[in-house]
C-alpha cells in the first residue's frame, strides 16, 4: 500500500496542504487564503477542510501522519503557540492538542523555518549535507539549522529565530519590538520600504514615477532595464544579507547556506554580492562556504512538514524495535 504524509504550511497569508510521498514528491495539493483574523477555531477548520478534500481524492493510500509548519514563536515541546504575530487569537493556544483532536493519525508540529530547513535537508538543496543553515528571506527573515546531521531545535523547539539577531545597534524598529534586527534590514518588507523611501525625489530612477506603489519585483525589473537607483538598492540588499549570513556561517560552520523565500526568486542577481561580502569579511577558514538557492521553492516548508511525519513514524518504529529487543 502506498504510504503518504499530509503536509500543512500554515501562514499568515495562505493555508497550504499537500499529500507527499516518502520521496518528497507532492502527490496533490490545495491552498486557500488564511482567515488570519477569524481566530484559531476557524483556522483549524480550514486545515481540516483542506485535508478532507485531499484525502477524498486518494483512497488507495495509507496516511502515516500529518506534519504542520506554523509561524513562531511556538513551543513545539508542549505544542503550545506562544504568540503568533500574523495570526489572531493564538497566544498560549494548545495548537497540537487541538489539531490531534481533529485527526485520527499522529500530528507533528514545527516552527516554519525549521520545517523548511528539514525539507531542503531531506529532499532539496541540502540533501546529503551534515551541516546547513536555511534562511528564508520574505515578509520577514526566518530559518532553521542542521548541525552534525541533526536538526537544531533548542529550548522549547524554538531555535534559529535568526531574523532577530541584532545587526545594527539602536537601528530600525523590527516587528518583534526590538531595534536593529537582521529582519528589520534584510527582509523583503525592509527592502521594499527602502526602495519606496529612496525613490521619492530621486531624479535618476523610474521607480514610482507613474504613481504606482513600488514592490520588490519592480526594483529588480527596473535594475534589468539599467535603473541606477534600483541597482544600488539591490547591491545594498546583497550586502545586508551577506553581513547576516557571515555571522551565521561563523556561528554554525555549515557546509552551505540555503536561501529561500520570496526574495530568493532573484537569487541569481543577489548571489554574487552576498558571496563577495562573505569572501571579504568572513574569517579565512570560512570564506569558501557557498550560498545556494532553495531547490523546493515555496514548497520547502510543506515538504519539510510532511517529512516530519515520516521521521516521527521511523522514530516510533525504531523505539518499538528497541523495546522489543530488550
């Protein structure tokens, strides 16, 4: 019988669900906008509804479990969401218990950055590596770490909130409430804000000149057309990312840094600048660490959350075998 896992990627914008096999292949997937302000009951109903629709189409498969990737901070040891800024009503909410109540198969819960790191490690750009740092550069900056062939989860399963290391003392205000965080400078949101601010009154740019709102994709498009300001903004973004990645390389000594998230769609344009910064400022022994693009694109977290279900099943089988042996 064909074994599959259900992967759920719960985001502030979309809830995505997929059936994924043990090779990391997406068999079927569905998504819908997250009713982020409607409260936990409604969001959990969305997850359950999407799952039911997917399972209705695949009668011949055995579900090994469901893995759920969710924004943090979330205590994955107790299964309690501490306070998810992008989802209303999830402060101190027993997310894992409430999910388990709705499903007949085992539920695994993971912070979204760690889930995406697992996806890339098991099935993507980090396959076969013992050490990797995954960084998602999108609305915010998040990530996950694999060290010595093991996922780094830390206290309460909340390790690798890498967007909130400080890169600028007394710097820009971050959504977390602190000042000078990596996220406040390097995220897609920060990049877009910088572009909008700098385009005002700038004569040598086409950005915003037709009265339209500037988005990240507009900056990259303008740069391809030779826009001087757009080129500078992208070079600055690459340097900011390079600075953050260099710190992560010094701390974790990875075989590679895997970059995902919306901004990674322009990886080819950013990578030379990021790599140049690492080449200039990393300590000599770390200069050769490469930054690579996530292979699974926006599916890193979805595939990683399903991988959790397979890993949990394998762990349970190994534990049972060990107990039987003794």
